[in-house]
C-alpha cells in the first residue's frame, strides 16, 4: 500500500475527531473524538516509520496508545463525577467545577 493511502485515512480520522470535539456537547462523545485524533496520529507515526525503515515511529505510537489509555481513564472518571453531581454529561450545562 502507498503512503498516500495511510495519510488520507489519518487525515479523515483527524478531521472527524476535530469535528466531534468542536460540535459535540456530550462528554463521552468528546472523549471518543479525542481518541480518533490520537489514532490518526498513531497511523501517521507507523506509516512514516514503515516508509523510513526504522522503529522510532512505532515506539512513539505505543507511547501515544498508552497516553490515550490514561486519558480515557482520567476522562471517564471526570465524566462520572460530573454525572453524579449534575445527572447529565452535557458539558454546556457545566459552568463550575468544584471539589
């Protein structure tokens, strides 16, 4: 497969993710959109790593996946805390975060 095909796929995923972050108001949907953005970055890293013949991009892709897993854990904990207090995960209704 050509590098262009991977870049087009990653650009599509990144665009869908950015649209989801901008247009959505649901906390879970925003987290899923951020995951799409991180997956697009991982695809680019692996594609360029394969093109250049070194493993640096693949190692960075593993770090991106680990960071994405940590982001999901922390993000879902925040969304659950918001849901317990407000009974909604709509982020437009959230005006102040209190401890």
